C-alpha cells in the first residue's frame, strides 16, 4: 500500500453516490476484489461500476479516460468502458471519481487460457484497430517514451533483486532490447497497459479492454507486452504475425514487458503477492526464450 493511499469502503462510496447521484442511491453496492494498485472498484447494481483513485498519482487518469474514451471506444472491436457520471470530491473523499457501465467477462489467467491462439488474434485485432485511430492531437502515452528512459530504474531494480532472480539473463535481454532501433514512424495510439487485469474474456475470447488511464500516443511496441504477460509461446507467434511486428518492434516490446515486470517486483514482492507472481511469470517466460 502507498503511504498516502486512502482506505475506501462501501460506506464512503454509498455516501458519495447518495449525495451526487441520488437516482442510484438505492442500488446494491459491494467492493470488487482486485490486485490493482491504482483504483478501488465497487459494483453498483447490476450494470454499473464505481471507480475511485486510491492515491494522488492515480487521480489524473480519471480526467484522462473521460476525455479520450469517447473517441477511442467506438473504433474498437471489443467493449470499452462507457462513462455514466463523473463524481466530485466530497464526504471526506478528496478527488474526482467516476461511474461506468458494467462490462461482463473475466480476467484471463496466464498459463491457463482456453483459446490461446484465438485470443492472440483477438488481441492483435484490438491493437491494430487502436493504432488506426487518428493520433494527430493525442497526448503522449504514459509509456510512449523511448525504452532507454527506463534504464536507470531497471538497474536499480536488478540490484535489489540480486539472488532472487537470474539477473545475468535479465540484463542480457534488457541490453538487447536497448540496442534495438527506436520507433521512427509517426506516433500511434497505444493502450499502454495491456496486462491480464485489464482484459476481459467471454468464452475464452477477448470481449473488452478496460482501464485507459495510460492511453496515449508514442512507440506502439508497448502494446505488444501481452505476448509475454499473457500468451504461451505458440500463441505468441500467432500474435506477432497477426500484428505484423518486425524485429526492432518485437525486441522493444520484449524490453517493455521485461522492464514493467522487473521494476515492479522489488516493491510488490511482499506487499502485493498477485502482482509479484505476475512479474515472476513474465520474467520466466522471457528468460525461457533465451535458452
């Protein structure tokens, strides 16, 4: 937990709903269990979800989503969150918050996918569609920057993980990613965080993508991280072929997946076991490719 993270409970959210959206005040409300680190989620009735930032660094994403989702959502082949209301600070809660329509589905479990090859094609279709949206006035993505900007954070994390993971293999893969040519084409849209927790499946197929707080334009390689964060090796190749990634983009994508996992691991090793387990999974998948 962040030092400045708020304790958000059903009672607080109920007061916020009653005060700002009284038409929904009588609906059942319950907290949703999640290993996410940015927002608290509450199911509101049968068809709504309330999303509240848990700490100050998550606040900006609320306005970011509300601005850009109306443009991006209609262009996508799967569901995207639809904002139903923007909440304001009140009742002791200091930040804006939001109410969205509920999206059915469940998060995929890496290593236990029902239809990995079909999911790879679905994910590629999503990435391709997002990249086709006009990005001429889009904001710089949270992870749209050159991969090299993460190098100092990687080195620090690797020093902390010495003896816990194979830092020699990780360093080798990381340096190969850094040596790949940078993206030189025009900026394109990227979700920026296509991890399992932000994907919803129905019948083993991708039905929705959520959490657009990191969406923006820049190097599109970051949206290929699902190749290692989610897909097994065989489906990984289906995904690469379907999305049309060349050598340089694929190498940068591997570097993005690796850096996200490694940088998160020291902090969450003891504080958030599901996130730490996912980081170790990604590192193992990438390391296995070097054998």
